[in-house]
C-alpha cells in the first residue's frame, strides 16, 4: 500500500528565516504531488503541483517555491519567511495520469512564524 | 469547477446514521463528486467519490440524485471518531486534479 510522510510535524521559525519542508511517498511510482496550505480557520488552498521530476506548477504567487528532485520527493521552500506564511502545510499524492483518481494527504506540518 | 453548498454544522447521535447533504446545482457532466473529512489537526482523509451512480465502500455511501444537482454522504453507524469537518468537492477528471475545498460541514457525534 501507499504511504505519505511529511516532516517536521510542527515548526516555529522567525520572520526572515529560510524554510524547507519535505514530503515523500512510498509504494507508487511517478505520482502527482501537491502542496496545500490551510490558514487558521480557512479552507485548503493549492500552492503547487507536480506531475513529474522537475515539473512544478504554481497556483498562487507567493514567496514560496517547490521542487521535485526525485520521483517521490516533494520539497516546499522559502528563502525568507513572512508572518503571513504561518499555517498548516499539507502534501498530497495521487496516481499518475489523474483522471478521477483521488488525492491522499499527509499529516501536515504546522508552521508558526514569530 | 462547480461550487458546492453544505450546511455549516450538524449533530449526530452515536450509532445512528449520519446523512450529510451537499448541493452542486451547477455541476457539469464531466465533474465528479468527492467527499473528504478532516479530523482536528490532521490532514484531510479521502472518503468516497462518484460521477452519477451511487457508490459504497467500507467507510460510507454516496447517493447522487438523478439530475446530479445534489448528493448525500451517509455514514451508516456514526461513532465518536467520525467527529470531523466533512468536505464535498466537485471537480473535472483531468490529468492533475485540483481540489477546491470550501468551508465544509462540522459534524459532531454525541454519545
């Protein structure tokens, strides 16, 4: 079966510091990968998605970036965090090819910016 | 993708069936209905999805009206662990599949 791992589970960072969140998927090949953010009291917002190594699409302009250095690894980064970057960051995967196949989420990283 | 409308909250007694409604009156012929739930401080959990036929799995049943303008998620025997926010989402089946989450329905199962 497939599993998705995200770390760290919680993170407290000062404004202006860099960020690196990692997500890995096991048990499948060439998955579609996604980064979502959930701000406090709000719904999930898609940030990035990837359909293959090195292929990243951005949904919203921001100071975050994503990379996919390996087939089942997805990284969310920032060079300088803003207060508005606080939130719950979720990684998700879906079988390659899309169609109606559902997305499956990790347990998330709760990021607090001080 | 079509938008959905859900009640903001509902209560359910433990052991009883929970029927969660969702309106999607502008749904297109190629859009699927998906249900997820999010237990506090966890990532969303996929429950079920369907196009036009009713669907059932080990977690729930999905009933879609004949005109596809609304659907109902049925949790047959609610437990306290089913307390969560439930999201109804419609989206086109495409190559990458963006999910648009709304506010959902906060379901509280009481003893």
